[in-house]
C-alpha cells in the first residue's frame, strides 16, 4: 500500500470524508486524490499536526501500526529524519524525470540524424 492508500485507510478509520480530512489539515480540495507517488514534507507535517495519533513511520513507510502506541507525536528527531527521507525521495523523482527527458531528447536527435542521412554515429 502506498502513502495515498494509507491516508485513505486512516480517513476510513476516523469515519470522516476526504474533504473533511483535507480541510482539517489545511490541504486543498482533492489533495488526497491527486497523490501520485509521494507527498511533500509540508503536507505530512500538516497531517501529523492535525492527527497526532497517526504513526508517522507507518504513514511514510507502511511499516508498523497505523496509530502511535501512545497516540502521541513521534520525537522531533524521528520526525525530522522521516521528513528528510520524503524530501530526498522528491529530489530523486525530480532527477529521474530530468534524466528521462534528456534520454528522450537524445533518442529523438539520433532518429533525426538517421533520417537526414547525415551519417552521424549513434
């Protein structure tokens, strides 16, 4: 289950709608539905700030229990570490996207060179 699925599971556990969850966290309407791979650290902070009973480690990784054992906010060092993981993952996704664009552009240039009969090596 991805982070979107875990958020939806928590919303169902609370017995509230996604709109109410988003409003309570100060998130834009449709935020949950628009999650693709991960969400920003700022959004995670809003969720944890609004619902401190969520186990932050579970929310980020899917490991452990949905609710914190003591239903308290994780220590700041754990929170900082997990938020750093999210930011790192977002940077990796951005870098991979840029690499993909470069490869597509390069492949397009090779095809153009072949079609033009320029004799350029692949």
